[in-house]
C-alpha cells in the first residue's frame, strides 16, 4: 500500500513497484489508508510523513497498535525528531527524500527477507562519527551522510553527490543531533578531502588563527577517528603526516598556549583532543627551548599524535579512569600501551624508527622508574622527554572523563613542585615560560 497525498509521488511509486511485479493499492492520506488496511491486508505499507487528516506518524502508531504490517516511512531532511519518534514507534524502515528506485526496492527486499527475524546487527563498528559542529556543508558531498537512530539502525540522510546546505546542518543541530555518521569505508574519502581543505584554510588570509586552529582540530579528529576505526596503515598515516605538516606551519603564526586550549577542549573526542594537545604543546615547548629545525618539530608532532596509539587496544573503561584510581590489574594493562604503540607503528615502513622510539619511551622518566623499560635518563630519547612534559600537562589541562581542566599556570607550578625529578627540567621550564 502506497500512502501519499501527492498523486505524482503515488504514481511514481506505483510504477516502480508494479514493474517489480508487486500489486499496489493507493491511499491519498492516512485516514483513507486506515479504512483500506483492514479490507486490503497489505504486506507492506509505504507512507509519506506529511499528509492532511492523518499524517504518517499517526498512521504508523495505529498500524503498530492493531497489526504488525511492516511500515516504511517516507521522511524529509527536516523531520529528524519525527523520524526518531517513528523509529521508537516501530517503523521498519525509512526513505529520505529524494530517494532512488534502488532505495525503495532495497527497503522492500530487506523487509521481505526479514520475515524470519534474525538478531539485529550492531552497526556501530561500520560507521565513523563526524561532530556536527565541525561538519563542513558543501555542494556535492563525496560520501553518504547518516544519522544514528540506534546501534542497529542508521538512517541515510544524504547520498553521495547531494548538496548539504549549512541551514540543513543547523536544523539538525537545533534538533539536538550532535553527530553525523559516514560509513567507515567512505570515511577515508572525507578525511582526504578535509586535508586538502585544511591546506587552503591554513593559507587563507581571511581567517583568523582561532578559526584555522578549529578547522585543523576537526581535520585531525577525522584523521584519528579513521585510524581508530580503519586501523593505522599507509593511507591513514600519510593523512596524519599531511595534517601535521599543516599544523607545524600554522604554529609559526602563534606562540600562545591559551589560544589553542579552547580548540582542544572543544574536541568531540577527548582521547583525540589529548593526542593533538600533546603534539601541539610538544612543538611549542621545542620552540621555547630554542630549537629551530622543522624536521624536529615534525617528529615531535607525529610522536605526539601517535604517543597513545597503543591505547586503541585497551578497554575504554580503563582509559576513562583517573590513573591514580586504577587497581593493579588495570594499571598493568594500561601500562602496556607504549609497547602496543611501538608494535602498531613498527608494522608500517612509513614510520621512522625515531618516532617509534619516542612513542615507546614516552612514559620513561628521569629517575629510571618509568615504564615499560625503567631506563635511565640518558637512555631516554630526548624528544620523549618533551612529549612526557606535554603529556603530563595535557592530562590535567584538557577536559576528559577524569579532569575538568585546570588553569595552565597552576598545573605547571604543581608539575614543578611534584615532578621536577621525574620530568626533564629544561622542557618543564620551557612549558612554564609558555604559560606566563
Ligand atoms: Fe601514554
């Protein structure tokens, strides 16, 4: 049964379905459909959302209260709240306007083949998140964009090639949508596109430092998300490299630790925010130490970005705990992350041995009581000592499940008081000078 007040739409659907040998009954609104359903006993109902007398949502509720006929609701981009409601009310599938013939046939096929119900599949591993605040609306988006209704149900709201205007994104935001989603195999395309855009953003004279930082933060988040979901491989590593090159050059525009802080704290994912923070502040510390080599800054930036990559393999419940509150078992697991990071990076010929070493040593300390190797001060890679200072700082300065973010100056004073034996003195004081 096709329920729609628009005769052209009903006709188009009818033609598509009849060409596939389905019998079609038409109803021009929900009220008429309600009268016809008991007489016709349709196998599937495909209904528009907005209709006079009785709309699609009301019809759906009536259908689900009285019988179990599968229901496909046709929605528009603006109806996100109603779509979420319809999902709760039992809609079996959705078609978002404008849809294609293949979408309708796929939705019907899915319902017909699911007559013998199987356990719904958790799709969370198949999608990557894009924080809606950072989503760049543009013409002809290169990937399909989805909204998550539940772990088992993602609704596609834009096809590859559709135009997504800023107003539409704002509309979703106003309806409380925090994230848009892309299929993970398409996500890498978005990352590549963002990196190209980031280079343009970086060289733009029309944008201020804060806007540029915000865009780069977003680009890095997509790069990190891609690595977390799709794994660290040649392409994702090269994306990170491109991103870091742009960062190193952007950081020549400002020396203010504070200007970057708000961008880092608005990171959708605190783990990525932390990695980027360590990366950026390590470069700034390096500069304050009087270093000038771009190659060194690049190594610091990459090692900063990857320093906790090993934690990718550790349970999030452990990572979200304050390190001081971990029990012995949790601490032992947590402390495997430098080694796991080393193993992940060593598999990639693109990663320099030095970056691997810096990542491996980032929890060693100058008293020889760090981990995993408990090596002495002179054996620790010099750049690891800078990363360790930035890591300590970001652990307390940035917002996370275990920190609300303290004032930079206070943190550095405390670090000097408590950790001056463990951390590298010159790097610690360089950070102090940045926080003046
Ligand atoms: Fe770490």
